[in-house]
């Protein structure tokens, strides 16, 4: 009996987790502009300790055991016909090919700053970017981090910890950062950042320069009237996301470019097409990128192909989880109600990362090639 063909468009964190589980039931094809899983998580660690970050958040697709039965296509999505059921992919050599599907899963994510770019890259391109961004900050005597989300807070905290002689300033537009998290979380994190020497600047809304998608040099100018700020390196972690949906027909895109998606993760008006992750307009926080929603996606793809009712999910009201990532004293994780709990460093590394994440989520990761 011929198995259904499921095409997963985008192999970031959510796409890989979905493809790994769908491959147990169907013929799965995954399309990625990167030659590896290059996570968008933990910007602070990516900038301050790229080697450690790469061990936990960058894996060649051939190292992920759960993708052994997935046909991975390294290329850029350039078009789709959802009625005729095919997508167009431009390969690295410039040729374009079509890939057919019975079910399409859209998980192409968003572009955001210099660390989440939807461009076709080689392994060398990825490595060069990691090194250049790290060296840019390591050489700076002063760093300005602009933004009020978790990426900005993580970057400021980790930069101050790794380079204690560097002046680190965090500029955010509201009275407190992390507006999408429970207020207790900032109350817990603020003393830690102050202890690290991070200088906090509330109520500073920055004027975004044209090149805010890379690390720049000061000054930083503000639309809220404060004097401009100088810095050797400016990290723009402002959350100015742009959905990677230009390859899709306009009929499935909302006014902001996100994919119109119901609570059952089906794309509105497109039979057999699902969307998940940051590109999907499921809720204001785009929570399907987290919270184990890939499990509901896999269940609903199976239900669709088997003619069973689909399940809806309820997005959380706030973001939760780790903010600053693994620290010398362990990993602090925040519950949805803002309560922190800390996992000591050794269990965080050898149990949470090695067993729960690498073996549980990704079904095993092979050692890197020599």
C-alpha cells in the first residue's frame, strides 16, 4: 500500500520535531534553506559561547537519527500551488524543481535580525556567521542591547557574565522588559542582571536604523527624547519579525504576512495544508512554536488522512520557560505563573539536554564528524 507523502516546509526547531514523528507513519520530505538544524533559540549563548551553543543547538541533518527516513532537500522555497499540490524549490546550483505532496506542513518561521535569516546557506556560511558575530562582541569594550524580549535580556545577561570588563547596557521601551511573560519573571531576573553589572534603561524606544538586521556601531538614537547612546557594538533584538511566507499564495496569508491558521492548525481555505510555529497566525503570541504543539500537529495530520475529527488546542496566555539559558549554577526555568525552579548544572547538561532533548525530542543525535 502506498504511503501518503507529507512535505514539511522548513526544518527549524518545530519543523524537525514534526518531521521526526511524521516519518514514523508517512513518506516525509523536508525542505530547508540551511544544511543543518540551526536553532533560533538562546541568542545570548550563541553570541557569547558559540562552541557550546553549537553543541546543543546546531546539528547536521545526517546526525539526527529521527530524520533517517526523511528525504531532506537543501533549497529555497520559491512558490506553491496548493490546489495542484506542489511546491517549487530552488537548489544551491540555481536549478528549480517541484515536489509534490498529499499533505503540506508549513513551518518556515520568521526572519528576525542577524540570527534568523531565510537565505540559502552552506555549512561554511553558517559557521562564518557564528564566528563573526561572536568576535564582534568579544572585541567590544561597550555593548548596547536594544529590545525588551527574552532574546535581548538573555544577550545582556550572558554578555555581562562572559565579559565582566565590558560595559553592557540594556535599552527597552516599557517600564519593564518581557511583556509577554508573567511579571514575576522580571522581578526575579532584575536583581541578577544588576548583580552582573548590566545597566538598565527603561522607557527608551530606539529609532531603528536601516541596518538593524546586523550588529552595528553606535550611536543609538531614541524617539522618546533621551540623549543618544554610544556603544562599540549594538545588538538589535527588537523582535521585528517578518514571516517567511513570500512563497505562498496570497489567499492563505493575512495582512501581516502570517499564515491564516485555525486552532486545529489547518490553514484556512486550503485542504490538507497545516501550519505551525512562528509563521502561523494561531494566536497573538504565535505559541504553536513552543508548548509541544507539534504533537497536536502530528495527531491532526494523521486524523486528516484517516478521516477522523481533528483536535483543537488552547494557546497559553503568556510565554514561559528559560530566559537566560544554562548558567554556571544551572538552568532556571519559569512556569507559566512566573515561579522559577532551578535545575543544577550537571543534571541540566546530562539529563535534560542529553536525554530529554537529544534522545527524547530528536530521537537521538550522532556524534559530530571528525
